[in-house]
């Protein structure tokens, strides 16, 4: 939430209302309100705080540890956290590699391709709103200008990656694609069921294949570029900076 909104909530009791003036920054993602001032009427319906449960057999069973063993639970939680940290670090490294490729590539992209990608992004967002049960989402007309910058970046990266992959033989192997799927599946209760679902239809392999390609390109770029390592705290890696 915006700082003025959060500050306005502080101190309110259940049942109290308050008008809060909020200034939207010029670079706010909602273009229709960027740079403008709005007044929110805030009514507090309920005030609550989290209460940490006891770390005991009941808690372990609630997390899916059948026998309620605390040490088994801790080991499982540690494995899950380590896996998520690795994913976040890999994602940040991939983003850095993609930005490096964009920075050194001079590329003019046809407007037709940008408009096509923008339309696809708009349709994707509209469908997300529909899936979330947003009222009148089916009649929503999202302006393509909202997506032009993101669309241009995606189109450019798609063309750059295709060239880098072809020129350097970075097509992923079956083993690499299977490893991506296995990583997905590991966080599910029945990993084999997830693996079988992907392999039941070749069209479902497109996502894992794209991720395997991006991983190969990232490794290639990091191997060629001048890399500076940076130490990050757990909160920074997980995106929980204050």
C-alpha cells in the first residue's frame, strides 16, 4: 500500500472511519491515477494480530508430516526454504543476464510485433481478472499502451535469445528439461503425478523448455561477462525489504 494509506490506518480502532488523502507517484503503475491525489474513506472492520502456534506434534502434522516428528518437519522446511532461495537467486541472475544482453544489443523491432505482444499481455491480464471473479471483467477494455514497454522488451529478448541460442548451440537437452520439471514437481505432494502430467502432452513441455533455454543462456552470459558477486540477506533475496 501507499505510505499515506498505511499511515492513515495506524491508531484506528474497530468500527472507526477516517478520510485519508493519498498522493499517487508520477510513475505509479496505474496510469489513470499516476500523479494525482485521491481521498480514501477507510473503515476498520476488524483488528487482529497473528499468534504463533506451539511447534509440537500437532503443528508438524498440520504441515503434512504424518507421524508428527518435529525433526522431520524442520528438515522438510529447511529443504523447501533452500529450494525457494535457489529459485530466487537463479531468477535474479537470469534477470541480470537478460538486462546485459539488452544493453549490448541494438535492435529495432517492428511495431506490428510489439502490438501483437501487447495485445497478448492485455488478454492475459483480462483473463486473470476473470479468473479472480472481478466484476465486469469480461467487458474490461485494457489500453494497449499500458503494455507497450513490457511488450517491446519481451519481443526484443525473444529475438536476441533465439540468435544467441542458435549461434552458440545452447538448445537444452532432454535431461535439462526433465530437471526443470522435476524441480517443479518437488514442491507437490505427489511429484511423479506432476512429472507424468507434463509428459502426457508435448505442448505442456513448452514452459519447462523455455526455462531450460533461459538457464543455458544465463550460464553462457555469466561465463562471458565480468561478474560482480553481491552478498544479500535472506529478506533481500525473498523480496521482503522494508
